[in-house]
């Protein structure tokens, strides 16, 4: 039963991260284009910002102690960056 709960939590987390990434995609792509990025760079830019945010989230779930605290700082920083860039 406990394994089923963990699986459901992971699936829900992946779904929420996927939806947030999709919502953020256009804004981050537009920011990259506005600062002069070419098509390829503008397409990859959302993966850099939101992708590192997703990796930091996974890291906070699997790491411990100082490594977890560092991952939380990275997660907070990239979350703030994504919010600011989406607002712009």
C-alpha cells in the first residue's frame, strides 16, 4: 500500500511539473527571443530555466543534509527566476 502511495505522489508531481512547464514555455521562449536569441536558443531556453528547477526538485527529494539544503537553494533561485521571467 505504501508503494502505491509513493507512486501516486510521483505521478502527481510529474503532472504538476509538466503543466507548469507548459504554462511557462511561451513566456520564457518570448523572453529569449526579446533578448536576441535565435530560434534554436529560444527553444532550448525554457528547458534551462524550468529544467534545472525540475532537477533541483528531484534532488531535494533524494539527497540529504547539506546537499539537500543546496538543492533547496537552487530550487528557490530558479523558481524565483522563472516567476520573474514569466512576469516580464
